[in-house]
């Protein structure tokens, strides 16, 4: 299980990379392995939209499951990775290089509330069974 | 060898069924609105009959063998049902004919309403919903309408057990409810303590399947209903598992406020490869006015010499129409025929033997497979399709290997609360020999799981086609075959 | 009675379970509810039930005895013998939903072919495996539109010329979605509101516009300009169709419809007092993942052999649960098969023949009725196989008179449209011979003079 040390993690299996006031969001290796081969991806928000932590960012589907990607932070959507909606194999093969959206943080404290790599690793182990 | 599609066997100019030439003068077709190409097949009648006959031979069916799908109640579909549905006096009636010309139909529908009331212990029934999920939608709408009529618009939550069929939460969400999941306890019942916590005046109701999807009768059903009623909520009964309760217990007596019936499960109407079903809804006295409509009523009482006059009428505070016309009359006919052939004692015998068959299989299998809920089951039971000492073998492999033994696999991966679930429901129409053969096959497969797991991983071997690439199907999305000329 | 157990088998089974009697199976059921006495008539054998129900069926008057001029959403068409022979095969009739594709290729391929036939018939790019009927299909189009715009567009525009039952069901379905307004078919509006008038109601807050083609009154018109107006507002256009008519007429796909729904009963399904029927649902490719209901897709097995599976199942209720946009599970599989067989048997030539027969006979009937004093054919402009007749007396009275002569008259439009009392909707199909039409006219003539 790949869990890069420089990222933050949400309980709902999103990773967050913070650069100044902008958070880049994707899903973790654990998440993509649970879903298995992804066959579809759809954004549920538009650029410029204000979003709240816990809201739905996108939907990702495989043959046996469909999952919502949840916003781990609140803020304003500044960019969507439109390429992902066509090239979703990347989500499975390179989950940490495939980002979904960038959010301008409205509350930087949201980031502190997320888990670091060690905490997330422990969390994944506990859920294993 | 795959069967070609109907388009692939088409031949330009070939004609199938012919119709007479017009016996009236022709009128010009409307200018600018005429269709120029009609890309339908061009095949002979024999081509069609052969093609679909070949296709049928690729199918597994109840007529061909055991189909132990949990919660689907794959019992024998009596052939007499088909003959009766085809009686011209029934089949050739138009739904909008004046009531006086279809008293036979209306009488039959009225009687089935009465039979279902009697079987369930409820006060009124609508035969309009087209399938189980449709009945659920209707039932949830009735709950909402009732609460709204009583000024209880703050009731925004619907409680749904974690073992529930997916249609339950989907239906609640469709009606605008917030779905709150209720956990199960270690014996497979609803966790009473957890339920108590969740009961409040923001709860519209609880959707309860009893027996539940683990095949177990809710041991505290009275307390569960009391808790919900106590906080002002209503209880919806998912009737998918009614086969275990016929003549044994009536949901209305127990206190359910509303439920749906699956005529295509409990009452033998054929599954048809995915429908048509029929999902009538029954309600307790306080909900009678909210039923969808129109339903059959007695317009004029009969006498000793004369039958009553039946007609269709909308209930006083009806939620409205949920379907065109009156419901699936063809399935209503079949269910009526079925109940007529059993009577009251017969109803109980159905439940007794459905439950007997399930427990018999359970007794034969529980030493080989792990059964998480160790008590007398009802008409179905759930076991785990994994072995601690045969890693790599999953419920899916066992299911696929069963096909090599000429059995349709049981339901797998449902309910979600059992790991690698295999849900088995034999129904009452299977004889002991078939059950013995099925148990034997499963025991052999368990052995193979330990000694020759590859046989399972690569199964099935004797079916017309092997495991199919579902990822490719979803990614490449080919949903139509195109006529050779088009692209 | 289909329970096979013998006494000795029962004994053996009870022993294996470790209990003494059947009653012990039900100890979990609270005593006060256990084993209620059901008040049902005594059981009948197969012989007896057939006799009883044959008698009950003979109480009815069916379209075998009556000449049928009634349509309004269900139609009297000829069903070739081969359709029933095929759907009665146990392998189709008693199979379940094809969740295990290796043993369900018959059902899956048949539905794949059905999807193809419907897509091609309607001029659309993709069809699902069916909905319950035309009315619920129309309602599901509204649900699709709601989610397509993520609930941000709150207006639905409905033509009053859409089947009244469909509009009622759509309203029932949409009552669970907050803040919606449904306009266009209010009682105050004329039932014959033109599509130009209707277009004025379409704004940027509109998610869906629904029209019917041919409409409930049988009329047909070019929807191209209308479709453009709907799309200018960014809304989705749903067209409710009659599948027989599409053999003859330009398709909604050509007009630019986004969604096509309709009642498939005319395609080889008996009228059977209203059901089971067949909900047709087809869309443009872009909307495929928003479609409710099952979809069959083509794929391969490990040896490269072509096969079929249920696909995009992650949309459906058994996976998405409360996030599914629709709860549909069982659909109308056997009826979809029946329509696939019907369309294959008739094919390119046969379906066109049937449509033309309906068209010519209906126009012949309209012309003749128009000549009867007191009766006025109210349909100006092109129509398919139904037309409106203004009657000199209440429709119910006229129909009683017709019944005395073995004729099932048309639909009383006054039931659904205030202001259309004394207006009858007459349908004519390939099943009505010239003699029947002439008889209808004679009896109507007689009504006015007697």
C-alpha cells in the first residue's frame, strides 16, 4: 500500500496536497484498489463554485461499486482536471499523480484536521478486517 | 459457438409476416414527415423462430433446474397460469372499456384484493404498482402523505436496516427522505438499543423486511414496531420474503402499517428473464384513503341471484396514479389462479415446506460452510463462501463452479453485512432428491476449494460461454448492434 | 398444488434438522400471531380452476366479439402466433434476471437485440432494457432531467396533448423533489395549445419539456423548430411516441429529441386489460450513464467469444442504494422479448405495412364520419391512426348505443379535459376491416336519426 509521506489524508480516502492556500485533491491507493478497474468518472461541481467539507466533488464508478469523492476541505473550486474524465485508467495506475480538483481554502484549519501518512496507514490497517 | 444477432442473419428483401393490402382508398402521407429508411431486420418467420429457439437454449431456467436465489423465491411457475392468462375473455379486453363490459376482470381483481387483505391481515389493497420496487415507492409515498396530512412535515428521516435490499434506501431517497441506517445485532436481528437511539419525532418510519434478508424472523419484532409507533412513525413491510409467512403470521396482525407483495415471488407468476413483476400494496385502516388508484370497489351490492356491480374508484386522499391503467392484470390473473389452487390450508403448507426445505439444506451444509447466524432459519439462509484454510477462494468462485454441476448459483454478495455471502432459498416446490443433489454438489465444491482451487477459479467450464469481461463491457459500452449499412 | 413432499420424506428431513414437527420451525414467531385462520375459499384442482375462470372470462365482452375503435394509449393490433410460441418457452419464461451471464446468454442477447431495435426505431443512440410502461418511462425522464441539472433547474414544461395518465404519473413521481413547478398543461389551458405557445414557457430554469408524437389526439407535426427552441434554453426535450407510427414517420431522433419514451404494447403485447405492458426509453449517447433501469452491453469471454452482460450496474439501486437516482429493479423483460420477436417477424416491410394500414383506414373512417350530420371531425392537420370527433350527444350515450351493435366506441375526452365534453377519440388499426368501419358509420348515422 503506497502512502506518500508529504500528503494529508481524509477518512473517506482522499489525499490532499497543500500549496500555499490551494489544496489539490485525489484518491488514495487504498481507495482505487477497493474500487478495482474504474470505468467512469464524473464531476459534481463546476469551477468557481463554493464547496463545503463533506460535500460531493465527483462520482467514480467501477463494475462493482460506485463511490462519491468527498471534499476534505471547504473553499472555492478553482480548477478541475478535465483530462481525468477521459483518462481514468490513471486513477488506478498512478493515484497520487492523478489529481481531480484544486480548491482555494476558506478555512486552512481544515487541513490540520486531516491525517498524516502514519495515521492514515494505521487507519487502513484497522479497517482491513 | 455464439448465436449471431438478428441483424447478422438478415437478408435484404426477405419478408417475414405479411398483412393484407388496404381495403380502403389510400391517403397521401403527410408532407415532410415521412420516414425515409426503416432499419429493421429482414428475416423469414423460420429465421426468427430458430434464432430465438437457439437463444432460449443458452438459458438456465426454473423449468430446467434448481434456482436457489435468496429473496427471489424461484418456485415453479404453474403452466395453468399461462393458459388462463390467455383466455380470450381476459387477454383481449381493453383497459378503458366501460365497466359493464369487463365485470369478469373487475370481479377477479376485487377478489385478489380481498385474498391479499386476508393473507396479510391488512385493511385495503391496491393492485396498481408494477413491481416490488414500485410497490415500495408507493408505500413510502403513502407514509409521506399520511404524515403531511397530519401536519407532521418535520419527519424527514426513514430508518433502513443495514441488511436491507438496495431498493429500500433508493426508494426512500426518491421520495426525499434522509436515509438512516440501523445496524443488526449478533443474532441477525435489528439492534434494539441502536434503534431506540434513533427513534425521535423526526423519524417518518422504518422499512423492515421480515423475515429479514438473512432469512431470520425478527426475534423482537413486536418491540421494534412498538418503538417506531411510540415515536409516531410508521412501519413499512418489504414483502419479498412473504413465502415464509403464508398462513403462519400476518404482517397486519403484528402491526405493520403498509407493505408490498411480490406476485412474481410469493405467488408464482413467472420471472420472465427480468419481469414483468407485480407489486400490490396493502395498508392498515388509517392509511386506506391514501392508496394509489383507481382500485376496484363494489358500486352496487349484489344479492342471492345477482353478482355485485364492480367499478373503479380513486381513494379519498389518494397519492395519485403510479402507473397507467390498473396494474399488471396479466400477473394479477395468474396470482389469483395460484391462490385459488391452494386455499387457506395450502397457504400454510407453502410456508411450512419452504421453511422445511431451507432448514434441511442448512442442516446438511452448516458443518462444511460457515453460517454466521446459528438458529432455525425461515425460507432462506446465508452462509459464507470462504474457507480460512483455502485462501484465494471466494463466494464468486463457488457460485461459478456450481454451474458446472448444473445448478444456478444462489444470490451472492448480498446481504452486505455477511462477508462473501451466499444466500440460498430453495422454495417449497423442490423435492428432497434435488436438495440432496444440491447439498452434495456444494460439499464437493468445498473439497475442491481445498484440493483443486484452480477448478473453481476458472469455472464455469461447461456453460455456453465462460466468465465475461465486465470491465470491457463498461469501458467500451456497446449497447446496440448496428444494421450492417449504418455506422 | 405444487408441493412434492411425501410423508416419509418429511419425516427424514425433520430428523436431519433435529426437530419433531413442522410447527417447531416457527417458534420465533410470537405465539399470539402464530398460525392465523385464513378465510379463503377451499382449494380447487387445476380442472376446477380452469372451469371457474373460463366462466368468469366469458362474463366479459372482449375485442374478439366487439369491433374495437378504442385506443387512447392501448391498441388492438394483430399479434403473430410465433410471438407467443417463443415467449412461452420455459427457458425464457421461467428464467430470472440475468445476473449470472454464463447461464443467461439467451435473455441477455435477446435484450441486446431489443435495445438495438428500439434505438433504431426511434432514431436514438441507446435504449435501456425497459421500464414498466410508457407512463413510468415518462416519469423517469423527468427524474433523469432533475439529476442531470443537479436539481438546479426547477421547471418542467408539459404539453396538455401528452397522455393524461402519463402526466398524472409524472406528477406523482416528482412530488418527492422539492421546489418543482410543472407548467403547460393546466386545466385552464386549451388542450389544443400549439407547440409555439408551449415554447414560450421554456426558460433557462427549465430542465425538461415533454411533448407527444403523435399526440394524445392523434395529431402529428414537425418538431424540429420546437426542439431548437428547447435547446436554446438549455433544456432537455422528451418526446412520447407510438412505436407503430414510427414505421411511417420521421423519428424524434431526427428532430433532435434528447429522450424518447413510449408505450411498447402495440409491439406484440396483448391489451390484457392494461398490463403487463412495456416502457420504452431511449436517449442520446451523452445521457447513457444517467439512464435508470438495466442496460445490456456486448463483451467477450477469455477465449475471445462474443457475449453479453448487464453493464453500468454501478448506477443501480443494489450498488448505489440511497444514491441511486431510481429504485427500479425488476423491469418488463418478457415483454421486451415479445416486442423484439414482433419487430423481427414483421421487419422492415411488415411494420411499415401495419402502419400504413392504420393510417389509411383511420383516414377513411375520419372522412366517412365527417359526412354524418351531427358529427364533426375535429382534427385539422395530419394525424396517424386516431382523430377527434365532436359528437351530437354525450360520448357515454353514443357508446352505449354502439355497444348494442357490438361496437366498442372511442374514448370520452371529457373525462380528462374540461371543455372537451362531447368529444370522442376514435382509433383505427389494421384489425378494423372496411366493413367494420362502414358499420360504425351506419350505426352512428342511425344514432342521429333515432
